[in-house]
C-alpha cells in the first residue's frame, strides 16, 4: 500500500483500515507461532502498512486540531470485524482466537 492511496480515504475508512491491518497482524502472529505461516515477510509488510496508516491519521489529527488517536477514538466503535482480507486463508479456530484477542466479539 502506498501513502498516496491513503490520502484518498475518508477519516473513518482510514481508521477502519488500521484496525483491519492490526487484526490481520494478530492472525499472522498466531500462524507464525503455530508454524502455519509460510512467508515471514508478511509480518514486516503489515507492520509497515500500519505505520503508514498511523502517519496519515496523525497528519489529519494535527490538521484538525485533534489529540493523538482522536480519529481512532471517534471511529473505533463503527468498525465491523469482517473476515480477514485475501492475504490469509484463516482457519475457523484462528478466527475465533483473533476475535477474542482483539476484543471484536
């Protein structure tokens, strides 16, 4: 994901993207620790994507005069936990564990 792609997203979409990426990272970490992850570089890519999203969110917060994590606090409640994106073919066991660990019940 490029930073320029993030500028076209709304504030709510940006926060939802960050939460989805964090959820995906959690799922990949579980897969890594259970030796089910084939490509370890996915973890680094997702962490960098999360950092890009957080950078874009903070720039918007500064422009709007909000406190740190102000956008996240505003739109976190509207996030709907959905099936993880195409980066992972998750098992139902891991999906349940990620839901409970992430607090998205």
